[in-house]
């Protein structure tokens, strides 16, 4: 079944070669129509796409998007295969992919667990600090076909088109700074929550140990509690209990005033 499914990828690769033989104008039109869906899901490229639809300088941004689409490489993975490379963005063309593998399952930056056709992940591939990146490993639940864009190829295209596309490098730098700030805040928040949880756990363990070796003395009960629990000890004796009515005997120290 792997080789039968691979025929689709081979046919798509032949289509890419045909697109490469087209004229620049026709090539750009076809590439934009084929890749518009996943480009709109990438926040960085969606902003560039909006600039490509403008009248002024739109042609140059359009050419940049076309070159980015043509620089994508195709990768095929069999079922139950683990794949993923740091500083790479993945577009799922066919199949199902799970990100619930090891480090990705406990990642601070990702919430999705299963990707279907058309999904995009690894949009942080431009960040240079690997501590702020999502874990790259993913698991192929079925036969899957992906398109991959790595960081070095993308930056090379940015340098090539920066002169024709005004502000392109500034847009990308601004996006990277904003994404790095978000990831750093999330990472620090996760760290503080973990530290607070560990301190709370150590405090509870210390309290339990102290309670075990030095038990807290019982709290003395009040007179009302003792009356409720042992009423016979505090009842006034009746006449029958002391042998009939007793004569009144005034206190020795008591006398009437003169």
C-alpha cells in the first residue's frame, strides 16, 4: 500500500516540474492557486500575501511567495514512522500525523495533537533560539506526505528579494521578535508554576513529617462540651440523693448588715 500511495506523490512531483517549465507569469498564477490555502494559515506569509495583492510592489511580493512555494521539498513517511527536524515548517498534504510523541505531549507552545490534510506546524522555524521552539518530532498515524520548508532556504530567499520588496526583512524581523517574546513569556510562566507547585509539595511533605514525629496535643474541650459528654458529673444533687431536705446553714463569714 505504501508504493500505491507513493504514486500520488510521484505524480505531484511531475506536476512541480511542469510548473517549473512555465513562464514566470503563468507559473506565479498556478503556484498561488495551488498553495493559497496553506499560505493563509501561516501568519508570516499571510501578511506577505496581502502585500502581493496590492497594486504597488505587489508583483515583487508575488514573486517572493512563488519562490517560497517552489523551494518546498516533498517528504513521504510510512505509518508509525517518527519524523521531524528542528527549524523546519511542515505542510501536511495527505494523511494523519500525531504530535503527541514524547516531548511534544508536554510542550508549552502547542495544543493540537492530531493533524489532518492541510495542517501547518513548525511556524516558529525562523527562531534561532532552540529553547523557544516546539519539539520537532511527530508520528505518522497513516501514510503521509508533507512539504517541508527549512530556515536556511527561506532566509536565502529573503535576502534575494529584500531589495525588490520594501520592508520585507523588517516584517520578518518584527514577526520573529514578537513570536520570541510570546514564547519566552509562556516558558517563564510555565517555570514559575512548576516552582510554586514544587514548593507547595515540599511544604506539605515537611508538615506531614513534623506531624508524624511531633503530634499536635489534643485541644482541651470547653466546659460546655464536658457538660454535653458527661452530664452526670455536673448535675446538682437532688434531695433524695442526700437523704431528704437539708436545713439552711448560712456561711460562717456571712452576716446581716447592722
